[in-house]
C-alpha cells in the first residue's frame, strides 16, 4: 500500500516542481522582454548606453559554423518538446535575428513574408484542399472503389489492387494525402480483412496507394516546391506523372505476384459474388464523374489553357456539382468543407511564413555557402552527394512534416544540386543542366512519399492506425510499410538511373 502512495507523492512533487519552473521561466522571460523594450524605445541602438543589459547583437561575432549548431540545435530541442513547427521556426527566426543583429534587422521578416503573400500560385492550395474535402463528403471515393473492386475482385489480390488503382485515381483528383489514407482505410480495410487478406498486404496497399497524392498531379506539395524553387508548376506536374504511374504499377505488380505465388495472402472473390462483363460495363458510369474531373483539371493545366489556380477553381466547382449529383450538398456540408480547408490552409501557410523567416535569415548570414562548401568539400562524386541529400531527406521525414522539410531543406539543397553535373550512371544518358531542378523536384516528391511510410514517425502509419481494428498492432503496421518502402526506393532509383522518366513528358509538351 505504501508504494502507490509514494508514487502519487512523487508525481505530485514533480508536478509542483514543473509548475514552479514554468512560472520562474515565464517571469524571467517577461523581465528580459521588458528590459529589451525599454532599450529599444529609449536608447540609441548604435551607442553603448543601455538599461541594465542589451541582448540585441549579443551573437553578432559568432561565426556561421557555431551559429548553424545553435539555430538547428534549438530547433531540434523545441520540436522534441512538442511545440508546433510553424511557431517554433518563426519564433526562433525572430529571436536569432534580434540576437545576431538588432531591432532594425527585424525588417527582414516582412521582406520574407510579403513575396509569399503576393504569389498567386499559392491560391491553388486552399482550392485543391476544398476540392478534396467536398469529394470526401460526396461519397465519390466509396463509389469509385466499389467499381474498381467489382472489376478486379476475381483476380488474386484483387481487393488490394483495386485499392491501389482507386487511390491512384483519387490522387489525380485531389492531391491530399491524409484524406486518401483514412478514407481508403475505412472503405477498403474491412472488406480485405473480411476476405482473409494478409494484414501486411492490406495495410501496405492502403498506405502506399494513399501517399501517391504527394507525387501524382495535382499535388499540393509540388505547388509549394515550384514556388520555393522558382520552377514551373506545369513542368513539375508533367514530370511527376510517369514516376507516379510507375510506382502505382509496381505496387500492383507486387500484390499480384505475391497473391499468385500464395493465393491465401489475397484470395479472390468467390464465384457466386462476381458479376458478368455486361454488369461491369454498366458500372463504369459510376467512374464517369471522377474521370471527367481528373481530365478536366489536368487537361486544362497541361494544355496551357488554365493556370494551376484556375484549374483548382474549376475542380472545386466540379466537386460541388458532384456533391449536388449525389444529393449531399447542403449548407452544413459546405461549412464543414470550408472549415477543413481553412484549418489545413492556415497550417500550411503559417509553417511557410515561419520557416521562410528562419531559413531566410540563415541564408543571409552565409548559411547557404557554409552548407554548400561543407557538402561539396566531402570529395564525394555528384551522385554520392545526391545520395547523401536523399538520405538526409528521409531522416528529416521521420521527424518533420512535409511542409517543414520543404521550406527548411529545399532552399539550401537546390543551389548544391545546381552546382553539380550528373553525366549519367552505367553509360546511360545524364541530366541536362536546365532540367536538374525539375529532376531533383520529382526525386524530392518520391522521397517525401518514402517519409510518409518511414517508421517510426511516418504520417501514413498513424493515419491508418486510427481506422484499424484493435487486434492490428503498431508493430504489424510498421512491418507492412517496409516492403512498400523498398518499392518506393526502387522507384526513386529508376528516376535517378533513367532521368528521362522525369524529363521526357515536360520536354515533349513544353519543348
């Protein structure tokens, strides 16, 4: 009886100690801020006079090497404390600007944020998110899966293949990852478990198929990359089409081969539950709405008829029409979709603003040159450095979300890649200099797919956990991701080995 009492007493002591530490830290921070405000308001920043002390410029003599460790070490500590990425990056950016410079140097902040606020391409992000939210509520995803499931159900592993194909079509409609994994998990997972599918194939096909939205147009991440890298959104979309379809095909091939070798892993639908060819053809009318939406949005975009923003607007309007067709469009549905859009868009934009301030200041202090010289100074060949960058992106993907990685790493990585020449591997053609940024962009998108499946913190692992039955453990989910992670690594290697997989279609369309 004494042990539980002692445990509760210890917890109470730790709780009170934590509370007092929080109070002391808050009071100390408030005191420092008051002193600094007095210094800013009443003392000349260029004189030695000050009130008590002055922190502005206290790190002005620190070289870029130690400053790198200070900035990114502070970022790592703050993220491990569970603080939101948007406010951590923005807050640390402001703090280091003030500590290295002075109050006048804080003018860097609006100069970093306003160009993003006036970038019209970013307006496509909330429109595509709204389109995804509306289609999710319209029941279109379930209807689409049902059609593909009826067509493929008689094949070994047919339900898993249907999940991947439906996810590919869904990715071409919305470009949002979380909704695809969760929705397909709710719809497809119970059907596969009921048919006795191997848990690893069932879970892996849902997670891998759901993450195709990162790569296949209209990917929201591709829009952000294009803005950061000053790359054409249309070219990046075209460059990611073939790799996306290759990955989808590799997933389907893997499931089919495994089910062919061992039918018990993915048994086909029983004969009595199958439908005839005529009924299958009649079912295709249910695919009409999603396919029209896909060809409308991507056709206008690739044909140069509409900008990404205009295509996203037309897609959003099309999603509303689909909801009306399914008789689920109400004021409540519109409000829910709009609230979801506002929350997701605000999250993305706040991370963009915060990371832009943090990275912008770091680059201004010479951080870009420091990182470039450090990596190029390793003596590795171009493809060795590319491999190093890919590994760094995978590691970052285990701890940061995709927006944070994009805004923290890509502005630093792109100049490094541009400084290298990629003559090709094993005698195969290399990458022309003008296509390097486009090629690296698609490699980055494939890499971000891998980060979503990477244990222990890949987002898709936790999305699927939320819709799994209790008997499926987190260990099973981790194991189910590994094979598909290897397939994604194979897809990444194909894009590196044969760059024309990425560059052929953009060069064909745009010359």
